[in-house]
C-alpha cells in the first residue's frame, strides 16, 4: 500500500463529504422550519391530529357496520356516539374514583394533629 495520496481521489472525497454535509444541513434547517411552522399553527394542527387519531381508532368498527349493510353516515354517527359514550364513561369512572373523601378538613386535621402529638408511629 502506498503512502501517497492521489489528488483526484482527494478532490472526489472532499466533494462527496461537502455534498453530504450540505444535504445534512439542509435537512436540519428544513426540520427546524417545519417544527417552527407547526408551533405557530398548533391551534390548527392539534385538532387535525386528534381528528386523525379518532378516525383511525374508530374506522374498523365503522367498516364492519358498513359491510353489514349500514349506510355510511349512520355507521359513522353510531360509532362516534358510541366512542363519546365510552370516553365519558371512562372519565366518570376516574372522577368517581378520585372524589374527595366525606371527612371534612377540620376533622381530618384534628385527627392528624392528635396522632402526631402522641409520638412516633411505633410508640402509641
């Protein structure tokens, strides 16, 4: 193997690395511009993302209903109402699970202060 460098090979390698560097910078700049535009238009982009997600999630059931003779608008409406009912039920279950306890704050505070005044937990 010779230790000498060919000027043609060196120039070709530098051209290739320069082209790759410019392409990488172009991709990074376009990504930054796309993210900036998305951030500026977030009030438009967010509902579109949610709508596409909901459409994607409910399409299998809608397709099943359409294949079984339901009209497209009726199938889409029924699936949308069903989805809203399920989502409302889930939120209601979570809200019922995290409801405040029926004990009032003064009662709970007085019990806590009495138990802490009686010493550490192991010496009661």
